[in-house]
């Protein structure tokens, strides 16, 4: 075959050149990184919504907070095959259980809220004189039940917001962003936070396996048959995790002079005490003059102590999460909701805390509801993660 039969030389070179690599099938290191949001921004957003939930007992506002968190989680939780993706559902079930338990306690143990609308009367159990103030049974009023429902719904909303933080950002990603001085504490917290999602995944897997084999997965017998393998798997996972962490050198430290260690401890402890004293001053009328300076001084001292303490930890960060514009927008939207709800609670407490004596229907205050809608900003500024197969 002559060179003319093979075509031009340029065509040969073009044919033997390196082929185009599709991003979806490229190696991990060669894949383009998606524009994700820093996990700390999601946690600050969720905790800010939880802070806003503590400032009101209005069921309409609390339902609005739950709806917004559910919408953002449904659109931005990413891969649904990971254990943390189902954390929101687990926390929602826990919140419902807390609400029901709060109502049950109000029925069985009574309530200090006076009421005139009696729903039912339970047999009252006499108690000794040293148990004054506690009663079992008696009258159950509508005012007491409504008060318990408001109180339980506030706590349930707070739990749901924490579940949103677990579903939107993996706690393991937060470990890379912690200062070196808090590295050991961060490892313990991350292991504790990731234990529950893996436990839920094990329970779902074992229940599905028992159903496929035609065995019961509900009731006391099913609970025992599922609980023992889950406990065994949790113990095996903890042992494997400890061995893997030891093999990778977790906990290694660098020798630093005693003077730096003492300075670090003094700055960190003194700074945290200053933050606590400053926060207490802001919450009291008498300490409003010294609260802000003491809070700022304590924060600066604590940050300086953490900076010095980071020298003891030999750490490297592989592909660290950047804190960009989207992270600021996500954090700012949650902080704005918490600040505006706190302001509304101080200026118009009747709207955010509907009365139960006399029993009135709750109303939706307009500008606090509009302030809560600011929490929807992440749904529009953060790109949605593609739903990868499990």
C-alpha cells in the first residue's frame, strides 16, 4: 500500500491522536468538578431555620418553615442512594413521634394551662404529698392540648431542620473545613452523625431481606430479628473504622513548645468564656453596654487560640470545598430569616405566639411569613445535583 492509499499524513496523525474522554466516563481525578456549595453553608442555613423556629409557636409559620426545608431538600439532596439522603425522612418521623409524645404527656400528666373547654375526664390517680404539682389523669381541656401541640410542633420543626442539614451536606465533608485544633473533636462528631444514617440503611436492608424471604419484619418478633443483626453490624463497623483510622495515621500530632500550648489553652478558654459572658450580656437589659465588646473580644481570642492550636495537627486538604458567592447567599438567607423572626418576636409577640387562653385561631402574619420565604433563595441560586443511580 502506497502512502497515497493511506490518505494524507495529517489524517493519519489525527486518527492516532488521543481520543476525547467523556466526562461521565473519565477517571475520578480527570472529571470536572461540579459547582457545589460549601457544606458549612447548608448547615448554617438549616440551623438558622431552626433558630427561627424557636422564636415562634404559630403553627402556620412553623408549617411554612417545614415546607421550605422539604422543598429545598427534595431538589438539592443529590444522590438518593447514600445513607445521608434519607436522613430527612428519618428526622421527620422522629419529629412526628416527639409531637405525639408531647400530646400524650399533656393528656396523661395534665398541664398547668387553665382551660374551660373540657374534652374528656380520665380517672385521676392519687399521689402522695411529696408529689404535689404532679397529677395523673383528670380533666383534659382543649386549651392544654393546643398548648402542647404548639410546643411540640416547635421542637418537631427544629428536628426537621437538623434533618435537612444532614440530607443536604454530608457531615464528613465538614471535617475538612474544621481548624486543626478541633480535628479530634470533629472526627468524633462526624462519626456520631454518620452512625444514624448507616443504622437506618441497615434496618431498611434487613427488613427488605426478611420480606423477600416471607418472614415478618414488624412487631416485637420482627424487631428482635432485625435489631440483633443491626447491632452486630454496627459493632463490626466501629471496629473496622477504628482500624482504618489507625492505619491512616489519625491522631498524629506535632511536638510544640510548652509556651505555645499554654498560650493556646489560655486564648481558647478565655475566648470561649468571653463569648458566653458577652452573649449573656446581650440577653439581659443590664449588660447591653458591655455585651458586644466582650463578645467580639472573646471571639477574636478564641479564633487566635484555634489558629495556634492548628500547628499541632499535620493535615492536608485534598480538593477543599471553596466558600464562594453561593455559600454566602445560602448562609445569608438563613441568617436573615432568623434575624427577622427574632425581631418580629420582640415587636409583635401576639402574632408569633397565638394565645390559648382564651382559645383563638392562629393567623398568618404577613411580613414574618414574607421573611421566611427568603429561605427559598438556595433553591434558585444553587444548581441542582444530578440524581446518580444508587
